C-alpha cells in the first residue's frame, strides 16, 4: 500500500509516498497525476516501510483550489487517489495527510 501526503509551498508542491508493505516496490513507469490528468512519471524503488518525497514539476501542478492526486501503476491503473479542498490547500508549507 502506498499512502500519499501533499505539501504546498509557492509552486513547489511535493507528494510524499509511503510504502506500508514489507516488500520493496519498483516505481518504474508509475506516475502521479493531477486533477487535469497531467502525469509526472516516476522512477526508482521505494523500500519496505520507507517513504519517498517527489517534487512535482511545474508542468504537473497541484491546484491550490482543491483537487485530486492520483497514483498510477506501470499499467496506468489507479493504485491510490485522494481529493482535497481549497480550505485544506490554503495552509502553505504544511503536509496534508490523507
């Protein structure tokens, strides 16, 4: 299970993924998608019980007006998704947990 967290900081949004399983997981060809379905492709591996911070590129912004963050596997299937409100996104520099 991968759990996302999100932090907004003046155009420097980050998504933190946590691997809650007891096995390492390859993120090759996985992606994080935003509300408009733009995707940021991932690479590398996330170890068992470890987390990984992903800096979202400006080409795949996370909306400050509320939105959706979707984690897609290598086949393009939804592994996890979260939604957040404008009020939740308002707190700049804080991690939003789901």
